[in-house]
C-alpha cells in the first residue's frame, strides 16, 4: 500500500509579507495623524457632553480630615507607642550616634589629618592629579572659614551614603536576580526618581521630628534609587557566556553571584555609588531646612536674609566637595579592570600610616582646628559686587531695561498668559492633551499612566495650583531647551568650545539646588520669574551635555556620505545629525523636565507660589494635610511629565520578516 503524502498548507508568500510590512509601516507613519483626528473628535464630543470649566468639585476628595487625624495620632503617640519606642526610636538613636561618631573622628584627625587622608585616598584610587585637587579643595574649605560646617556635612554624608549604598545595593540585588522583583521595584523607583527632593521632607519630619535623624533618613530615601537601578542593571547585564561557563563548572548560585555576576557588574556598582554620593550631597543641603546643620544650614540662613556673600562662602565648599567626590569615584570606576593592581595592601598601609602621623603631629602641635588667621572673608567683597550689580542692573538700564524689568515682562508676557491659558482649558481637554502627547512617543500603557496621574491631581483638589506649577515648568523647559540645544550643538561641532564649557558645566551641575536661588533673588527679586531662572540654570548643564553627546555620537559613515553628496554644514546638522540624535534629544527633554520641576518646587521659598508654596507652608507649619497633598500632587505631576517626555521602546513588527 502506497502512503499518501499530504502537502503542507502554503505559507504566506514574500509579496504578502511585504504587503503586511508595508501596511504596518504606513500605519506607523500616519500615527500622528490618526491621534490628531481622534483628539479633534474627542474635543467636539467633550465640549458637547462635558462642557468646560475647572476640575469639578464633585470629583475631588477632601483628605484634610484623615490626614490631620493621622498627624495628631503620630504626634500624640510619638513618645509612648511601641512602634516608636522599640523600632523608630532605635533607628533614630543609631543615626545620631553614627553621625556623631564620624564627626568626632574627623575632629580628632584635625584639619591636617583630614586633608592628608583625602589626598592619600584620592591618590590611591584616582592618581596624583586628583590627589592634589582633593587637598586643594579641603584647604579651600578651611580658607573660607567653613571647616567645622564642612566636617558636619561630611559626617552626615558618610552615614547617609553608606546607608544609601547598602539599601540600594540590596534592592538592586533582589531586582537583578529576580524578574518578579524587577517588575515590582521598577515603578517604585520610577516614581522616586521623578519626585522632587523637597517632597521627602515632611513625612520624615512628622515621624522623627526636626533634627539629624530626619535629615539622614530623607537623604537615604532620596539617594538609594540610583544605586538600586545601576546594581540591577549590572547584574542583569552580566555576560551570558561567562555565566554559562560558571554553571557548567558546577558553581552554585551563591558562587556564581560572588565570582561572576558581581565582578562583571563592578563598574555599574561604582557608578551607582557615584550617583548616590552626588544625590546625597544635594539632599543634605536641602535637608538643612529640617535641621541637618553644616554647610546647608549656612546656605539656608543666607537665603533667608538674601546674603549672597555668606551663601557663596558656604556654597563653594559644597561645590568643591561634590567635584572631588564625583571625580574620585568616577576615576576609580574607570580604573577598575584596566590594569592589574600590585601591592594594593602595601599602598593602603602607607596611606594609613601617613595619615596617622600627620594627625598625631597636628594634635601635639594643638592645631586640630583650622587656624582663624588662615581664613579669608569673601562675604563682604561679594556683597559689595552684588550691591553694585543690583544698583546698576536691577532697574533703569538704558535701552534694555534692568533685570527686575525682565522678570516683570517675563511674568506678564509669558508666565501669566500660560498659567491663565492652562487654567482656562476644560479639565477633560487637559487630560486629553496629556494622553495624546504621551501616545505620540509612547504606548497606550504610558498614555494611561500619564492621564491617571493628571486626574489624580484633580481628585486631590489642587488642580489650579498644579496648573500654575505646570506653567512655570513649561516656560522654564522651553528656555532651557532653546539655550541647551544650541550650546550642545555648538559644543559638539567645536572641540575648543566643548573643552571650554566642560569646567563651567561641572560647577553648575554639582552645585546644589538651594545655591541657585540666592543670586537670582538678588538680581530678579522674589516671585515666579526667579524660580524659573534658577530652574533654567540648574537644568541647563544636563541638557547641554546630553545634546552634545548625542550629536557627537552620530555615525561617521552617515556624515561622510552626506559630505560626499555636497551637503553644507547647515544641511548636515538639520538633515543628518539632529534626526540621528533624536533619542538623545528626547532624553535631554526628559531630564530637563525632571530637573526643572525639582527647582520650581523649591521656588516656593522665593515666591514661586503654587504647589511649591503649599509644600513649604506644610513643612514650616507642620500642616500634614496641606504638605502631603501638595507633595502627592508634585509626584503625580512629575510622573505625568516623565511619561509624556520619555519615549518607550516598542516592538516594530514592520521590520520583521515572516
């Protein structure tokens, strides 16, 4: 009997596959038009069915009662409840004892011992050049008369960074080894990343009160996410071939982690430490509002009295500390794995011995504190220069007008119309615009997240203040992008300009947010315009760096091809470099928005109003309802802006084969 072979059903032909791919590509090209048509239809239907106006009061929830009861319960039970006595109280005591112990060690080493230790550590991990930079930075802190506040800030930083690295490392380890934990932690870390630093302060103050424990714990919560993210990234990105080889040799999961995954992720781990240090330093300054002390307290006091000279005297050591810590940790990360380390133990022993000798010599000479005769007072000349600038630039400048006139015009012509226009729009139209913008560069999921975050602001009952804050953010982002993209493109196309801008960007990028408020208040007065100006200066370095890196990283083959076709420099920029650098430009927009929001919120201290003022008022008055509602609205606003400006990777089916 002959077997009958039944032919398999024919698969899709090449023509059919090409037709399907072409249809998907056409759909992708017309995505914007389809969304625009949908928005137009929705606007008509919304106008007919929902009408106009601000967020309906019937859709808002008043949380003041429950939050006030919660605040009263915490205050009443802070000294007697077992949760505070046997857990949170011990946490507070451990923090206080740890910070005080580090501070006493620094005082015992004396200025000579600390300076020598900083130089020797930098020499061991980063080389002689950065060692000299570290010694000069610590010496400058003493020359400015800020040695004791610098040691206070450094003691707080040591404990906060150690706790941040430990907490972030453990979370990153869990996310790096478990897909489920990665999915759970990712939205939490996303939210924490876009939450402005100021919003962390009120909850910890309510639980721990004003003082060092609240400042340290707020700093830990703020600085741990980058360590967690980068740890997870390093562990999940371990070379598959190495891991498979380790498994084939019979290594257990613990052995593979210790001998393969962690060594392969060491650069990401050090980068996480670097980022945690930078964020902790910035937060330690902001935490001066709740009793952190140190350099941040000096900056905050200067801000309250608009004393630019005193603020600069305290701000310069902060910048120097940030630059030294950033450079040393970054250099250590670059050196790892580059060359074998020989006699590392001997080198560290020599460094420790030299530090001990210098510290003992300083104690025997009774020179533990920085000598008063070696200090330089820069406050008076700086204030004199500021007074001259205020007298000659604040108002009455011929033709161009003064800085106060610029601030008034910017408020009248830009901020007020933008705020009034947003508040005039019907609430449903704002939600629709948010969803459409998120959908243009993301997916339905990101659009839904953005819309829900914006709707939550209305439910919290702070719709109009949130739109006021949004108007300031949009204005600041627009100015930041115009200046930042122009400078970034110029720096990418000119090596000389790029080298000249680098130290300037380094200083501005490492300067804490508080420091920016003082000069802008001196030049522009108080109000929303100074808050926007400070936000622009704070966000500008990141936008310039990302833009320059994106434009500089365009494929040289594409540039050579355009040159061979006779394209001019302008045509290359507009038709080759900027289109190919689109991912970097979108990242610059995203980072600009997040950084601008952080400073606009702090602008509530200098008359920025809106959500920032509510957060400051709640913190100053201990008003949990006002402060937490404003903080939650800031989180929602930041989450919405992040989703609207962050492109989401999508699977492109059109580019696939069968």
